C-alpha cells in the first residue's frame, strides 16, 4: 500500500478498536472466537493479544480482501 493507503487502513483499525471497546461490535463474534453454544474460544487468542485486537484486524483484513485489486486480476 502507499503511505496514504496505509494511513487510511490504520485510521480504520483505530476506529474499529474504539467501536469494539465501546460495545458497538462484539469482538468475539467478529474475530470468530465463538465455539459451540456461544462459549468463547480463549485458547485461540495468542499471548499478548486481546479479542479486540483480533476483531479489529479481522475488520481490516475484510476491507483489504474486498478491494477490487484483491478480487480481480488484470
């Protein structure tokens, strides 16, 4: 990514972290940490990482994977 694109992605990451911390989004759900019967899969969270971190980066990854540059090969 260019410097501008990196800045946009980092800004988006920060906004998502805020939304997750404020409860607008469910971090375990967005990060795919719900097992059977809604139980969280804490073992899936790497040491030094929180479900909020995983969920925010999941949101950024989804943005990148939905870009035209990612979907189409020219």
